[in-house]
């Protein structure tokens, strides 16, 4: 008799194994030389742990498109460098003014504001060098495409633009859902989208696959932010590794403030379902990306 039992994908083991690979590469990526305080500051935040979701998405999408972990690892680590730069700057007194990140004192609390700013700048620049120098076995045209799209995701067209609108919206009560979606599709979603697309581009995915992955990424990016807003309301500092209730204190309009907690959770689940629908035709090949989509709404930090 045929065994028809479906073997469930072990996401916990997958995330742990991929996170360990990323951590090992990040550990080797920066050594402390003169001026030591700068490199120590860079390493302090880069190696502070975290979910490593962006690099893992890059690795997963590369394998999904027929590539390998090795060809995507430099880009995956560069994405974490960019993400870390954004966190260091986001925590500064001129921005969100936070004392804790990933359960540790924020960079500027340890090294001072000037060094924290420069450490973020250095990580951002080094990310592009790391992709260009460390990537092996990938045609130059694909590398140029990844670098171009990553820059677009960070600049005024992406993360930085979203951050500006976020800052300008603090304390205003007339922020509508369109503005809120703009903020988070740029501030959070753009980097998540390039995390997904970059791995597939490196592997040589065709336009049809890239379009499906782009839609998948935009859905999970928005779902991720909605859950982030929910956790800021209901999470604890121990769970989150950062100060909860920041949004309310800064008088920010959030998804829970517009929709409430339960409706926010429902809408985030709708987005995850839409994301998974984009990849349903790919079968087992899409299991890691499907499971990561589910993880977005199930996480507690």
C-alpha cells in the first residue's frame, strides 16, 4: 500500500540551519583594524543576533529559482548589513530615539551618536563592496541588476523615502491608510522585496517568476509590518528585544490604531494567503518560501 502521508516542512530547522550559515559568514566579514572603535561598532550591531529573515529570504529564493546557497550568500549578508545600518540610524535620538535593540543597548548608547552614525554609513557602503567582491559564479549582468535594485530599495525611492514620510507623520491624526501603506511599503517592504528578488535574479529566474516573487514579497512585506505594529502594542520588551509601545508614545498612526488588533491580524493573514497563492503552482520547490510566509503572522518578535 502506498504511503500517502505528507511530510511537513520543518521550518524551525530550516531557519536555524540557514541562520547559522549567515551568522558564520557575517562573523568573518568584518575584522577589527584601525580605527578599532568603528569596526567594533559595526560588528556590535551586525552580530547582535536577530531573525536574519532578509538573508534567509534571499537564500530561499535563489534555491527556489535553481541557484545555490553559495552564489547568494554574499548578497544575503549584504542585505543584513543594509538592514543593520537602517536599525542603527532608526534608533538614533533624531529618529526613533530607542535604548534597546535585539535585547542589547542600541549602538549610540554604547559608542555615542557620531560613531553610531558612521558605523551605519560604513555598513551601507560595505554591503555593495561585499556583493561585488565576494560573489562567485554569477554573470556580471546579474550582479549589476542586484546592486541597482538594492540601491533603489534603500534610496529616496525606498527605505529612506518611507522613513521621511514616517517622521513627517508623527503626531498627525489625519494619516490615512494610503499614506500608511506608502510608509511601510517603502520603509519595510522595499528591503524585503529585494531580499526575495535578489536571490532569484542571481539564479537567472525569468521575468514571469520574478513577477510572482515580487507580488509574494509585497504581500509578506505589508503583513510583516502589520504584525510588527500589533506586537508593539501587545508584546513585551523580553519578547521583542526592544522597547514596546514606541508607536503610541511617538503618536504614530499604525494599523492597529486604524483597524484594531483583531482586524489587523485578520488582514495580515489575508496578505499571507495572497502571497502563498502566487507560488502554489510550484509545489515542493516553494515550500521554504510558503512556510516563511506563514511564519510572518505566527511570530512573537
